[in-house]
């Protein structure tokens, strides 16, 4: 099965948005592996746009470990494809 999130999405239409403590926000723009492979890899990473009080409202782009986002963030919204792939909802 090919990775459905391999194409880079825009900041305005990300695959998923995670929010964390202190106004941290991660917008997932791309993943490098399929969800089942990520679950086995503690170093799986996502390409994200992130902002926090330290970025003064600007987005910073880069790779972040999937586990860090899941540990410190809460899913705020996502596409139907993301929901299906990561949560099995149909």
C-alpha cells in the first residue's frame, strides 16, 4: 500500500493538526512512511509546520519525530483519510 500522505500539503490544508501545551501547534504536511510502519519505528518523522509563543506567530517548517507530537500534542482536526488511516474509522 502506498503512503497516502507522501505529497506535501499546504499549511492551510494540512493532513492533521495537533495542539499542545502553551499554544504549541503542529500541522502535519507530509509523512515518510505508512502508519503501520511508523508504529514500529521509534524514529518515524513527519514534515510539519509548527508554531509556538517562541515563533511569534510565524510557522517553522521541518521534520519532527512522530512520537514527540503524539506525546505532547492532542489531535485537534484531521482529514477523513488521516482519520481512516490512523484511527480505522470508516
